[in-house]
């Protein structure tokens, strides 16, 4: 993740309520589960497309990690009611 992307997410998060931020975190975690890359390789997708997908999936994981960190800083207890 680029520093500018990280700063953009931090600024975006500053405008969100705790409930909105928590929802975004869970959505991000669920979106980043699994990968489409293996299927793309098996189906013979172009290597450029596969590389772009890998980078996008990495970005999604890093974004959800960053939002999780922001939640911790705010004292939002994640996964408390989801166990």
C-alpha cells in the first residue's frame, strides 16, 4: 500500500462513526478472504491480469488490517459479539 493510499484511508476513517468503521472492517475482512488468483491461473488468464489481481487482493488485506488498527486505537472491540 502506498503512503498516499494509507493517508487517504486514515482521513476517510476520521469521518466515520465507530459503528460505520466496525462495519467497514468486517466487510473488508470478508472481501479479502480467499483468492481468485488460482482460478485465474487454471483458466489461463493473462499474467498481467493475474499480477493486478494479486496486488488488488494484497491491498484489500492491508486496508482491512489498517482499519482494524484504527478500531483498536479507538477502543472498538472487534469480534467480541461474533464469536
